[in-house]
C-alpha cells in the first residue's frame, strides 16, 4: 500500500520531534536545533512527488556537513517516548531507513535485509545488530510482498 502523508501524520511527527513544519505545496519542512551540542538539522518531507518516472515520497535531511535522502518512503513511525521519527523505504526484501531525532541528529541505514528486524539480535555481530535494532521500531510496517 502506498503511503500518503496526511496532516494528522505530519502532526504525529511534529509531536515526536517537538517541532512545527511549514508547508509549501507538497513539501513539509522544519528546522531542528540543539544549541547545547551546536547542531542544526533541516528535515523535508516531499509527498507524492515525481522521482524519475514514478511518484513517491522523498525524505531529505540537511546538516552543515551532510545531506541524506530516502527515496520512495513507504512508512514511518513517530515516537514521542524516544523523541524520534523513523522513515523507511522497502523494495522487495531490502529496507532502508532514516531516523531523525528531536536533538537535531540523524542516522541512515541502507539496503538491509528486512529479515534482520525480526532476527534474534543476540546472534548477530554488533556491526549488523545496530541497524536491525535501530529500525526494529518500524518492523510492523514491512510488507511481505511490497512490490507486487
């Protein structure tokens, strides 16, 4: 099922990240700041836009030293408790994700085997375990046959 961001879903992300988005057309944009650690991060959610010859959701994160994008975002989880939003994109059995934290930090994981999220993390090496644990919050969003 194709994700269409609604105003209610954007409000969930705003609550988790303790921010407000500005809206222009199909784009939602916000600035997260953490003065204690001298960090700023801009998060953009572009909904239902043309990406190549298909339409989808584009999540972009900008910092002073990095720019990351997640093309064709298929799901998200906003957690007030963790103060973060997890955005995922699934293609067949592969998963990529961006985690944005209200403290103006982010992580990106790409091309994971989706089965890692339901693995026994104690049997994985720490290099692999971190990504599975980080994205496991979104495990319930995974589709068995996402591209069919």
